[in-house]
C-alpha cells in the first residue's frame, strides 16, 4: 500500500515505523528537516520537507499515486485542508485526519458526506482527546484493570489484569479457571506476561503472583471474571480527583460526576471558571496539581483514584507520584514521552498512558492489509490483538474449513474466540473456522500482523504455507 503521512511527530513517526515494517511504501511530510532526518536514518521510507497542506508539497510526496493519506500534524486546519486537497486534486481513496479542536468535533455534520454533499472530505476523523477519555473510562469501569479493548462492536472485550497473591487464580492451572466461574461464563486467557517475558498459555500453565494476565470474554461476563483476578482493595472508585481541566479532564468530569464524587484541580483561573459553569456536581479547585498542601487539604488520602491529565508530562508524573505517596489508592497519569513511560510504569504510578500511543493504535485498524476490522497495540507496542475476517472457501483459503488445531499457526499467536452470526464462540482446537467468521487473535510479536492478515485473505497466499 502506498501511504502518505503528514507530520513527523510522535504519532506520525510511530505510524511510519509500523507501516514500513509491513512492507508498505511510506512517505512522510514535515516542515522540520531534523525530524525527517531522524526517521530516514532508521527507516526505509521517503521524506519530503515542506508545509503539509501546500499543493506542490503534496505533489512531491506522490499524492497522485497514494492509496491513503494520514494527516497527523499538530495543526487541525493543516490536516483538514490537506484532506480536502487530496480529495479534489488527486481523488485519494482513504483520507484520515487527526482533529483536536472541540469546536470542530461539536459539529460532526461538517464531515458527514452522506448527509451533506459539501461536507469536508475526510473518511476517518481521529480525536486523541476523545480516544483517551474513552480509554480511561473503561479502566474506571473495571477496577484494577491495566488495559481494556473492545472487539466485535463491543460484544467481546480483552482485559489485562495483574494477578495478586490473594487472588483466586494464583497458584492454579489455567484449566481450573472454569471451576471458580458460573457454568454459563466462558473465557480464554490468551497471554501471560511474567517479568516482561511472554508465556503462551496452555491449560497446564500456572498463574503466579505478579503475572500480567490477558483474558478474552463476552463483555457481559467481564465483571464476574475480573473479580477472580483483582485484589479485594480494588473496589469501585467512588471518590475521584482529576488533575487538569483541559479537554480530557473536563470530559472525564462530565462523564463521571453523576455517579461518582468528583473533584477537579486546574491552575488556569479562566478554565476553572468555565468548567464550574458547565459542570453540575464536580467540585472545581483553582490551584497547582503538584501542590502537596493542596492535595492534603482536599483529602487525597481518602481518594480512590487520581487522574493526572494536564498537558504537561512532568506535572502529571510529579503530581501522580505525590498523590500515591500521600495515600491515594490508584493513579493513572497521561504521559506522552515514551522514555518516561518506560521508567515510571509500576513505580508509584499504576498506569501511564500515552495519547499518541492510543491514537497510533486506533489508526492501525485502517491501514492493515486484508479485512482487518480492528487492531490494538499492547504492552507499549510489543504485542498486538486484532480482529480479522476469514474470507474465501475451503479451496481458496488457508483457514476456512479447517479446525483451529489443524492450522499451522506461528508459535507466538493465540486464537481467542470466533464471532459467527453475532454469537461469540470461545476458541478450542476442534472449532472449525467458517467463511465470514470474525477471529480475535493475540500476537506476542506484532511484526507478524501482516502475515496473519494475508493468511485470512484468499487472494493473498501467506508465506507461512509456502
């Protein structure tokens, strides 16, 4: 696939690296030559220096031959205009734009070409703030979870949990999980990470304290299953404090305030006043999120969850670590610098999130070959989960008409479940894959994703099978 990426920031650079690894023809455009040089030094891609929305620059980037445009610069207007030019000048097939301003997002009719012939020609609109907000809300819904990913339009969820010594699973074989669950609840553990090393699970695998366990189940069954893995102290978060009153902080408060006791701290007086006028039940506090005395005064030690979501990494790290030291039960901090994420994860801060990583993961679903419905990066990009559709027949497909146990899967892949006619079927060796089945897969090595997409497409013969 020929893909043009506008913007060599964290999102653009991460996408370029992932897409180049999958043998796509990638061109990156950015006004900063230094960013482009760093990319070119380590990746086999083309780079063009120039303004991303200038027609001559888009021509230099080869837009006339591009299958897809991903506009991921820091400027909304540049991204929107570039998509408009790609449509009008080059008839580009797929146009994706990252848009942050709430003013645009509040008017979806601007981008709805089904309803408005004159709508802005963007096929996929990506809002990092919305993605992060939804991501955090799911973590809150399942106390103690490390990651929550929806598949099959919400019918199936993949949950990552840490196993603690007082949990029912620790010291038991995976095959005994069903003994502690109601008979109508079925789940499949697709991976276990132990001291940062993957353990591909079998029925005899013993769960140990400290393991990070990824399990897949129907969404309606997740609450019951989660209770088997979490510590007793990880109950619902009733008292929540939010550090930062920007778009993410405000949206979180708005979503949580009716069912939780919410406080929000913001150092910007004007922003705090506007939030106070629009939020009904949230307590708004004007102050610095890193002010120890302020946190104590607001009873941080009685708070269940602290969310550090300012637009400053350092403030989120420092306030999160301070809140934890002062007695808050759980801390989630927004940290975009990947170097910081590696250092602080599980060091006072329970979960460090990157808006750029969440955005990149979401974008991958639209760039994969084959009929890939959804892709989610896990373990900070080291692993991956994907939903892919099986096409073809027994004569044209490598998987259709074959039992899961008879398919020569790569060793680092686990089949979690199959969705067939809206029914979720937990995978087992004797389950036969049928045409149009949706398969949810876990890949401990994300570099094999393109091979899997090809494996499920009858027109593309996978190299695994010669």
